[in-house]
C-alpha cells in the first residue's frame, strides 16, 4: 500500500501518518520527491485500515499496490531513484556511468595499472573481484582481503569508487572496510540470507540478475534488500540462459525498459557477461545505452589472453578508449551524457 501526501502536508502531519501506520503493527518507509512525500506500507496490508488513513490530515490518496514488491515498485516513490556512490550519481536523468575493471584482481601492479587506464578512458567507477565464484573449485578463487586492499589502493590513487562482489555474509564487515558498493553476483541473486545482510549495510548494492531468473524474481530479490532498510539498490542485467549457443548468454536488453517501468531503481547492463565474447561487447554496449541503461559495466584487462578468469570477454584499454566517444554519441542522441 502507498500513502500519497498532499503537497501542503506538514512534517507534523507526515509524522502522524507514519505513527498511525506503525500503530497497526507494520512498518512505514518514507520517500520524498520534490512535490510530495510518499509513505510505503511494509507488511501485510490486511492489517491496515485504509479508510482511517485516507481521512487523516495531509493525506491525498491511499493506493493499494497489487504487486508483491511494495518498496521496489515504481509507485513506491513516484519518481526514479538516484543512487550515489561516492559522488557518482546513477539513475534518473544522470549521465550514463561507465563501470570498468578486470574480472579478477590478480596483483597490485595489475589493478593499479588498469585503474589508471580505465579512468583515462572515461570510467567513473572501478570494478574488480577479490572473491570469485567459479564453476570449478580448482579455478582461481580470488585474492580475498589482499585483493580488497589493492582495490582500495587503486581508489586512493585514481579517485574511482570501488564495486566488488561479496559472496558470504560472514565477509561483509571486511568488504565494507574497503569497498564503496557491494555486488551480489548472479549465482547469489536468491541467496536470501545474504540479501538480508547487505540490506542492513550502509553501502549501495548492485544486484545482478540470475542467469535463469525472471525479471519479477530479480525485483523480488531487490525487495529483500530494500525491506531491511537499504534503499540504494541497482538492478543489473547480465544475460540469461536460452537455447542459443552462439554467445555465452543472451543479453536481454528488453529488461531495461521493463525494469524501469516496473520499479524506481536504476538499471545497469553488463554486456561483457551477456555475450561472453569481446568482439561483440562494443556493439551490445552501444545498444544498452540506446535502451536506456543508467550504467554500463565492462571488463577490461591489459593482457586478456593470460587473464586468470574470463579473459575471452575482456576488452583491452585501447578498445575501451575508442568505444567511449561512440557511447557518448548514443547517449547524447537520447538526451543523456556519458
């Protein structure tokens, strides 16, 4: 249920509305836009008496939400959300953000070198895996805390905020010491205990779509994070499994406008994992910007042929530099910047 306040509602009236909702034994999530305040009711709606709320001073309307995700729904805020990661705004009409870096942090020299190069190429945020979920237990699993330290050093040198994956809730305090944004990988999209833990974190969360998940399942996973109080969530389309074998996955770009219609959350596209072949990543990046993505996440590596993970899909820095003006041209064509 969504309670929409009148434009003239006072802070005292809003506090009384929230108190009335809480008196029914459910939670109230307050969202503020330029013109009014929206109070989202979090909990079983059958406990709430709509007529009592509708007659309260300052209330313009009480709107039942037919969707199973109250907090993530587009009605919950009345406007698209903007997630701020250390001064980089993602969402709404903000410039399309470029998130770049290697699949895995392999050494201090590697991540420092790549951080400098992707920044020079136009990246606004640095990605890199210190914990790597791999299909084989014998594959490179990441440098763990040492990798996190290298990422933090790269941020300190370049000023690029760091996005890195968390796989285990037990590692959250350690990852929070080094990272600026937490990534939940596709394999953990429905790891509900982990989602609840990052929902209590002070850091923004980038939530990747599982490779066999529907869009509604992705949104419901985001709802787990939002319901714990963390409203800074980014949804990421990274390709899904289909019958097609020409690419590693099938990049579902229809997810971008659909997610933007269903939710208020910013949408990120990861073309690197979506196709899994570097030759096609630039074209799909351009298409993702045209589809309305708020950010593009790309894997970049100096020497991808000897990378410890997913080298076949990583761009080299020179290709990224050539791609940037083309991305900017597409962004400008749809009224945005990059």
